[in-house]
C-alpha cells in the first residue's frame, strides 16, 4: 500500500490538502485529528476534565472510536454515533489538544490508524503520522504557515459556520494549542527527519495542492489523472 503522511500545526490547511490529494490520487483520506476530537467531545459531554489524566484514562474504557466512509467523506463514529457535526467547536479543539497529550489516548488510537494505512492507499493527516504512526510512509509532508496566516484562515472558517469570534481570539487559541502540541513529551508535532517541509504562508489552496502533488510525484512517480 502507498501511504502519504501529512503533519503540521493546526490551521495550516492539512485537512483540505489531504482531502484534495487523496481525491486526485484515488486514495482514502484519514483525518486522525477527528479521532482525538471525538475523544475530547466524549470527555466534555461526560463532565470529565480533559486535563486530568487519571479521569480521562478511566473514562477511555467506555469509549469506542471507529471510522466510516459516507459518500467518500470520513465519518467519526463515537460509541455508535456519527459525531462529525459536533467536533469542530473551539471547546472541542482544546479538549482534543489536551487529551492528545495523554499516552494512553495515543496508544488507544494507534492501532486504528495503523490498520487503516495497512488496508488501503491512504493520505493520513495529523501531528505524528510521519514520526510515530507511519515511520515508513512513502511520502511525508510537513505543512506549515505563519501563525497569522493560519489564524486568518481559521477565522474565515469559524465565521462561515456562524461561530462568533475575533482574529485576536483565534490567534490566541491557536498559539496556545501550538504550544501544547509542539512541546508535549509524547509525539510532539515536529517534522520527521525525512519530511518535505511545505510552508504555504504565501500559497493559496490550489498552489499548496500542486506543490504537494509535485513532491509526491518526485518521490513515488505517482501522478494525479
Ligand atoms: O488536526 P486537528 O486540529 O483536528 O487536531 C485536533 C487536536 O488533536 C490537535 O490539537 C492535536 C491533536 N492531534 C494529535 O495530537 N495527533 C494527531 N495525529 C492528530 C491530532
């Protein structure tokens, strides 16, 4: 199977890039952030503080996370319920970031992620895909952009969804989450030694996709139709 790993900080456009690249190459898109979000959502719904490791680990026993594909879109199934509609709020983002720093949570999702990559040609996005989950991935791309560029894009997304917020709030949230994700002891969001670094601060979405497809073609010879 061909495995393409896309890692990077939040708001760099990993999901769009991974979804587009997988569509153009005919691969399956696996969004691992959505799995952490589902676990974060479970904790919030059940009154469990995502910072308190012992409580989260205990509650994890009652959690089941799986993935379905509905009309080509990944649906995250939390204890039998498709939770896609509930996992993109700022509260769930922060809860996901907090639970993702807990080793037991990462271990809980590891086999699901590895199994998906073993079964299909995938483009998988996350933070530790090239370093931990798929260290032998055929292509690794670390997608990044300046915090300001990322916050502006995230703001547009949130406003489109009707979430009332400001650039300052989004930037502050993003910097806090970056700090969390980059500096944690386990699986920090850092590039693999053999990753291509793609900084898209000055690229639009299509420019980012084209650059990534060039990197993939250079490494594997696979091109989009
Ligand atoms: O990519 P995202 O914003 O949907 O991810 C949500 C959170 O989950 C993010 O703060 C970091 C964490 N995460 C992770 O630790 N490892 C991954 N492979 C994917 C996401």
